C-alpha cells in the first residue's frame, strides 16, 4: 500500500488578495470519469467563500491554509 499524498491547488481571494492553498486527498482509483464536485471554501483571511472544483469525495479531506511562501514575502515592517 502506498502512502497517501495530499494534492495542493493554489488560489487567491478576489476580495482581499490573500493567496491560499486548498489541499485534499484524491482517492480515485482507475478511471477518472467519476467527475468533480464544486465545493465552497472560505478564504482563511477574510472568510469570503470561493467555489473550487475537487474530485468527488475529496471534499471530505479538504484543508484550506494561507500560502506560507506568500505570507513570508509580505514585506510588512
């Protein structure tokens, strides 16, 4: 059995500009014909919802986090 790896999709909030990552496990096996589902995810900074397409079932393993690389480059102070 292989170790599960999280898939990572980068996004940016249209309201506040925060870059964030949506990570999930894609447990589909064999055919990729099962499609995808639209899932509402909140921006981790301002809470504005955004629709993202994920493989069916991946919404159960969804994690939304601010993109740390972007946060480190912030340039504030």
